[in-house]
């Protein structure tokens, strides 16, 4: 019986070698993918930590610089000591004016529909020909009724949540801005 098993193993040795090579290859590919994903995730975490460690006024400057790098002419008009009328950043690109509201929230604090309504009301009252962009480090409430996302879509407000913010930062190939660029 042992001789028969040995003869089968010898006859199929190339098959077993091939299976072993395939298994090792699969493990190696899986290991490399996991390592690359962990490295990417670490970079995202570092970026996330950077954003969340900024003070609110520093975050407004950061977002202003981000839009500047994306080709907008930007003036940061918000800040803790200024009456900004509900707007933190004034921007212009291709002849279109934008007013941007920035909210630096933790990941468990969503932007609710009421905040989008207030922003929209201030935008239409003070700057009816301008477009609005609402940026947060968190997320917007969603759903069919009373959601920030559905209201914003209905009235044409662009929403940029934490995930889209990271995408825009990566798009702009941004780094921590100089805080002295305010108002340029």
C-alpha cells in the first residue's frame, strides 16, 4: 500500500510541485496587496489626523489653499473673530463665484439638513447668482426625507464630505499650507 502511494506521488510529482508553486504565488500576491493596502491606509490616517488636528480657523485656511491649488481665486472670509455672514471662503473660477461653508467636525458628528438650509438661505439672500459648496471633515445625513444630501442636490449645493475632501486633497497633491496665505 505504501509502495502504491509512493508510486502515485512520484508519477504526479510535477503536479504537486505546480500546485505548491501556485499556492506560494497566491500567498505572495496576497501578502503584497495587504502590505500595499496597509501603507495606503496609513497615509490616509496620517492625512486624516492632520486635518482633525487643525483648529477650525486653520482648517478654513487649509480648505482655502486647497481650492487655490485646484485653480480657484480664493479669499478666506471666515474665522473666529470675523462676522462672515455664514460663509467661510469666497472663491471664483472661470467667471463663476462660489461661497464655501467649512465645518470641521469629528467623524461621529454629521452635517444635518438644517445647516444646509441655513447656508442656502444665506447664499440666496446675499449672493443669488453664486454657487454654494459645503465642506466637512465628517459626513452629511442621507435618506429620502429631511436629508442634507437630498436637499443639497435639489437646490444645487455641492457637498464635500471627509472622503471627497481626501480625494480633492490627493487631486491637488496638497501638503499642509502656509497659514500666511490668507486672502490671496
